[in-house]
C-alpha cells in the first residue's frame, strides 16, 4: 500500500501563490506516476498536473491547459515528496486538491487510472 498525505492548502487572494506538498510513504515503485487532481463543489474531479519518475530520472511534466504557465509540479525523490507550486491563482482554482499515484510510467489524466489517493487539501481563492 501507498499512503499519501497532502498539506499546504488554505485561503489566498486572487493573484497570490500557494505551494502544496504530498508526502508518500509505504510501498515504493521503481517507476511511478504521481499527479495532482482537484475537485470543486458540484463538479467532477479533474486532472491538474502529473510527473513520471524512475530510479534515475524524471520525465517531462504535463499539465491541464487551464493551469499551464501558472502551476508547476515537482518532486524530491529522496524525501518521497511531490509539490505543486500554484501562482497567479484565480477564484476558479478554488477546489480540494488531491495527490495521487500509480505504478509505472503513464500520461494518465483520468481519476480511474490512478490507484492511490490522499485525503485532499482545500485551496480557496478569494476575489
């Protein structure tokens, strides 16, 4: 099993920045894909960004069009931690943000393609 714990959410004004962290523990994979999804009230969970990782390198991250140029996904392999730096936040970025992971390298962008999920952290952007 893999345990994922998010942190770093909160209330921020439009135009501000927030960095989310996701700490992973438990089973480890030589190759994995980790991602951030978000879910706003009354809406489906949607893909935000993902990053693939192998023992020796990390692939090029990929992003949803709605966050390109504003959000950056990164990771610290030694700390088993995934980050999401969110800049120039908009009110429509308000959502619960979830960290997720799957074994293997994949350009997965739908929730059903991931096996492990954190509990989520709330990000609220005020106008």
